[in-house]
């Protein structure tokens, strides 16, 4: 029995330590991104430094430890090396000065993403062929297939996003749907859904790696196709620190001295405004503008679906995001005149506001994007018909 308990404890530690290491690494990366270090060089440097701690610590322990205990001590020292590397990275990122905020029109990055993606595909084939011609086992070439396929998909995805900088959005006669969110939380997961055929055609790199199964998605990715199909094309202000525009809605990168006026103009002409519960620095100002423009009944707060909610929270923690819910929104708007949010409406809820700023729950228990959009469309149609 004691042996089984010891084995279970070792297994739990073996699973927990990598999870905590990845979560710590992602927090350091998020902090670097918040300071403006958003290009592909930043994650490469962080990853290289982190992984260097594993062989570095193991090698040092193997040299200093007695021969009979060298294996175990080297393994533990390798883990400590990763911890030490993460600590050094966290301190370095903390001391790094924030880079100047880029504002206005995005410039196309100079990184040759498409070329790098093609090279990633070719590398395993070249290595395999070279090994076979030299009479050696082609194990290394086959081991490179999966990581190089993922790297190729990431590079081609980046190339496609870079193409969007110069491309004009397709014309849409309908009023826009304005999305508001905290820039630091844009990639936080909201729920799981399966991509449709149109999305995989627009993003061909997905077909090379991912099967057609449910995937964890951010708020924008989760809702963008359904809202664009049923309500209007998504639009919002872009994060001035973006290296590439993220997938999802169309973005306008306003200057520091004009974003408030442009945000008010977007809301005034929008069919509706959508958001997920959360807290960010500009939230109170954005809610104030919505109230002053009389657009409270066109504001929708969408809470995450109940399905796989625990998994979403775990993955968000792994990605370096803290969990935010209705209570965070209530706390962020505490004391803001004109809004009364009321109790948590629960999972899968569509919440709007009446003319006096009182929260009105239009739906609960929504299981997919179509359920949310149907509730919003009914409300908007009724409001438009009533004048």
C-alpha cells in the first residue's frame, strides 16, 4: 500500500511540475507582451532560455553528484534548472523597459513567415533522405515531422494574418457589431466549438494539423462567424501593441489621441455592442460612452457556456490568464452611475440593459454561438420594430 501511495505521489508530482512550469512560462510571456515585446523573437528567446535550464542543471548535478546517485540527482537538478531559468526570465522581463506603443496604421512585418513555413515542411524530408542515403536509421527525420508540421501551420497562419494588414474587409451594407474587450485578454478562452467548412477554407493551415473536432476558442473566434452571419460584421479597436492582427473581427488601429472619438463613432453607428464579462482599464469609460449615446439596449454581455467550463478555466490558467467572471464585471463597474448589473445570470446567458441601466437576462443555458445570436437577434428585431 505504501508503495502504491508513493508511486501515486511521484506520478502526481510528475504531472503537476510540468503544468506549473508551463503556466509560469506563459505568465512571463504575457508580461513581456504587455510591455510591447510581441514579435516572434521574444517567445524564441524565452523558450531557449527555459529549456537550457534542463540540461544545464542536469549536467551540473551529474558532475558533482556521487556516481551511484547521479541519475536521480541529475533529474531533480534538471527540474530545478528550469525553475531557476524561469525565475531569471521573470526578473529580466520585470526589469525590461516597456517599448513605445505603436499607434495608427499597422506595418507589415518583415519576417518571411511563408518561407519559414515551407522550410519547416521540407526539413524533415531532407533530414530523412540524408540519413537514408548515408545508411543510417531515419528516426530523427520521422521525429521531426510533428513539431515541424505544427511550426509550419503557425508560420502560415502568421503569413495569412500579415496579409490582412493590407487587405480591405469585404463590403457589408449592414451596421457593424462592435466588440469591446481588454486587450490583454483577447486570447483568453471562452468555450469549445467545431470549426465549419468555411473557416477551414479561409484558414487552410488548420487542415494540415487539426482534425474537425471541437477546439478551445477565444471570445472572438467563438462568436465571429455566427455574429457575422446573423447580425453584422464584427469590428473593434485594435491593440496598439499587436505584432499581427489576431483572428476574429476586423480591427482599426487608432492613435492614442483619437481612439476615444473613434470608439464613440463606432458605437453610435453600430447595430449592437458585444462583450464577455471581465475587467480592464478602459471598461468604465466604454460603458459611460454607451450610456451617454443611449445604446444600453444594444449592449450584450455574453457569459461562457456551461459545457467544459472547468477545462476552459484550466487551460486559461495554463496560458497565463486569470479567471474572470460576472463578479469581476460587477466589481469593475461598482459606483458607475447608470448601471445595475444584479446577480450572476449563470452560464450561457445573454444579458442586455433597459433604458434605466438595469440588467435584463434574455436567455440562459445557451450551448452554442447560434443560441446566443438568436436571443440577441430577437431582442434587436423587437426593439427596431417598436421604434
